C-alpha cells in the first residue's frame, strides 16, 4: 500500500445484512437488532469478521430505508440506538467490525430538512436541496418534481420520487439558482453529513458503506469535484478516527480510490463488465454467459480485460471489492448452480481486495423472481427474503404469524437452511467456511497480496494465477485440464480433484486448487 490503510482491512471479509430479513427477535415478523446480535457468533464462524448493515434509520421505507428521515435515530421497528450501540460492542468483543450505510446524496421527502426547504419563506435549509427559482423552470438532464411545495420552484431528485437531491453544488454553472461546491449551502450540506458520520463513529461504528457516492456534485464530468468533497469529508474523519474505513458504491476504482480517497470500491454488476461476465448468465436474454457456467465455453479473458487495468491502476491505493451479490441484484444462485457458485466463491476468496458476502448466499438461497414489490424493491425484492436458519417455523427467522412476515420465506427452506448445511460436510456453507479459513491463514491471499496471471487463453476455461507463493487454478468446465508444464506445488485446498498424471498436475472437471509453490 502506498496509502496508509486501516490495518484491520487487510484481512477483512464482510457480510452484508438486510436487517428486515435476518432475524426477528420479538415476533413482529420483521428482523431487528437484538436478532442480529444473537447471530454474531454464526457470522464469525463463517470467517466473516466485518459486517455491513443496510440502512436501519428512521424512514417511511419507500425505498427500504434508503429514504432517511432521521440520520441519527434507529427506526423503531429495528430497536433503539442503545440496541445498535450494544451490537457494536458485541461485534467488537468477537473481533468484528461494523459498517453502517450512509446515504449522503438524498434524504426522504419527509426529512425535516426537506420540509423546511420546501417552505416559501427563506430559512436555513432553503438551499440544502437543489431548487430552481421558478415553478415552471425544470432542471436539464435531471429528474425533478414541481407542484408539491409552497416554494416557487421545482426540486431535483436523486433516485426515486421520495428522494430529493441534497445540494453539494454544481461543477458547471449555467443558471443563477446553481451553486458551486464551495458555496455556503453546499458546504453546510457537507458539514451535516460529516456530523452524521462523526455521530455514529463516536458511538462505536467502524465505518460506512456509502450509497451512490459518485452522485454528490452535479454536472461533474470525470467526478473531480465529487472526489474533492469526499477527500475533505474522509480526510477530516480519518484524523479523528484513524481506523475508520469507507467503501463506495461507485464502481469506478480510479475515481473512487484515487480521486475520492475511499478505502474500497464495489465492483458492481453492470451489463457486460468484468464482474458481470464472471457470475451472470444472460445469454438466454440476448446477453452474455458466465465464466463459471459449466460447458458454456467461457474463458476468463473477458473478465481480465476489464479488471486488470483497474487493478493495476489502483493497486496500493485502495481495494476493489468483489461481492457474491447484494440487495439490488438477483442472487448468484439465479445464474449458477451450487458447484458453479462454489468455484466463483473460490475466486472471490483468493483475489486481492476486500470481499463481501451477501446474507444467505453462503447457503445458496434462491432469488424469487415472482415476488411482488415491497418497499420500493421491485425486481430486487426476490433477493431480500427471510434468512433460512432451520426447517422449523418460518425457517427459524421469526416466531410470529406467517402472515406478518416482512416477506414470505422461500418454499425450499426445509431443504436449504443453515442447520441442514451445518450437518452436511459437503454443503456450500462448509465450502465458504473452508475458503475463508484458507484466506485468513495465508497473508498472501489477503487484500494486499500481489496478483499475477500465470495462464489464460481465449476459449480455454482453465485459469491459473499466482498470489505470492501460492498458485491457484480454476477449471469450471466439465473436462479435466492439464496445468501448464512445470507447474507444481503442495496442495493447500481443493474443490473437486487435483491429480498427477505422467508428471503433470491435472485439475478435474469443475475444480479449483490452491498450491504452495
Ligand atoms: C443504491 C442502493 O443500493 C439501492 O438499494 C437504493 O435504492 C439506491 N441506491 C437509492 O438510495
């Protein structure tokens, strides 16, 4: 690392929890903080030593909590602020770190700042959001709303209709109502967000996942001004909290890690990008197929062509974060079967950077494509169903009435659940545990270790790469593959088979091997 990073990130593996759906402790059918606290030992047992909680702040929940009404108050349905402080404490006792979800680009339309901002009489909050100066004048290139407030103007949206954009200024000024990022109102917005971070960091939170981190300054080609805002916010927070860390929802590591000084940037699922070619399989829908899909003739080149330049440009300056999935995408199991998924996890567990596991992906929970939308989830709702703990009532998620559950439990829960997979040594759950144990046991496999391609070829599924003294080989195809001549070493971990034939190492069908070499 050229930059000083929080030490704990080097061996961090995150677990994302959608609080609504993890563990209900009071029988109301909605997951809560005491429920999550009771599951900390389980999360630790997987090998995840850090947690990202989706927003659990006071909200009208028109976008599942990404519409914040009070940044400093836990939503009553999840418990109290004290419950959350206790969660931090219990996680820390287990040597784990906790991220909250910061939504800096917009608030709920019910946030008191916005209600003040919409008033006709000028006040402290009038320009904390982006307004034009006449009710008929729109906002070029951006969605906006008119006719809802007494103020003479229209306001900009950042995402849904319920999410007015906070004002961090414009990089390019074309109209009198636009402000520069350094003007007093955008500076006050910036200060308010810094204050929110300070509040939670001061209560024991270890950092933030930052929602739409690239969305702050408008008309910001290349995101230079947005980067400067983050350098200012993160720079000052790091002085007070040197071990605090931040991951951006940006998916542009050059802009996020170099320009904005984030510690980590998510490699998001965008059509045709490197991540997408690894774990998605949209071929039937006229798109691409996954590298891990057996016998589909995939090669790793499409991934490397996108990933390598990003990695090389930013290595030493921050981490690219691979995700098994998240609350916005179909679960990985929608495209890959269990064996294919296990191989994908093997890659994620052995790449540089800091990996993230989405709750339920460790047991292969399904994406339920037919579920009606809930709290603004739309097609995302199918990835947000209750965690399947056991074959018992409501899959062990809740003691409440089935009709009160936040979302229905997937019908496969009697087969797919934590208890069943704990009891089966060949389960995906055990593979996840083994892979994370391998990573924790070998410094060279962790965030900072080097990464080099040893073998990749167009139309050849075999991929061999090196992390320091460890050689890794993947073969997602149904045919066995001979490793390049001269390859040798002591096996550390294998999925499938690794044999020696005529002096050469041969990787069996749908296999992965890690060798000290
Ligand atoms: C990205 C979040 O991941 C998503 O769930 C949310 O709807 C939007 N940002 C808006 O905040």
